[in-house]
C-alpha cells in the first residue's frame, strides 16, 4: 500500500466536478480528508492523504492533473528524538505503513522515514512523546 499527503488546488472551472470520487471508483484509491476549503465557482483547496497501489496512485494523480488540478505534496514530516526514545514499541502497533518496526534481535524500534505517511498516529501513541510532527519548508509539484 502506497500513501502520500497531497495538497490539491482546484481551479474555479473544475471545482464543481466530483473528481476525487473518480479516484475511488476508477483507480481503487482511498483517501482521508485532512482539510478542505471548496466553494462553488471559486478556487478550492483540498488536503488529503491518498492510499492505494503505487501504479494506480500515479494514474489517479495524472487523472487529476489532466483535469486541471494543481498538486503539491504536503509539507510536513514526523521526526523522532533518538536520544530520548525508550524503544518501547508502542508506536509500531499503530503505524499503518510499517515505517516504525521492531528490529530483531536488538529489540529496538527502527524508523524508516521514506515509508512514513505522516498520519501522526505514532505521535499520540508514544508514551515518552519523542515523536513530533514538524513542517518542511519546501513543497514541490508532483
């Protein structure tokens, strides 16, 4: 399962079309809306986390681009304070992408930043509060 947080900017000409619904029906993608400001006949902005098979994910993103939607990746990431982490493993139980996993036989928690979808579940699950969400200054077009 591949996932990424995206910022979609809908021009006023397409804001009335059910484009995100087509991602579900035609590309078998699922999404979680994190923020939205969509008004009739005005530009709309939608922040969502999009999930699915990587090939269909790319096809779905291309479909949106073909419809005139501007797409940027979301500008935040999860970081862990390595020095304060007790490696209890609580975060691994809630991580949907396996970015956090127990490394054996050492029994330490490994964090693969590339797999992280910034869902923030680990932030609330961490008893020592070493997982933090921080903004990334640059956002780039897909």
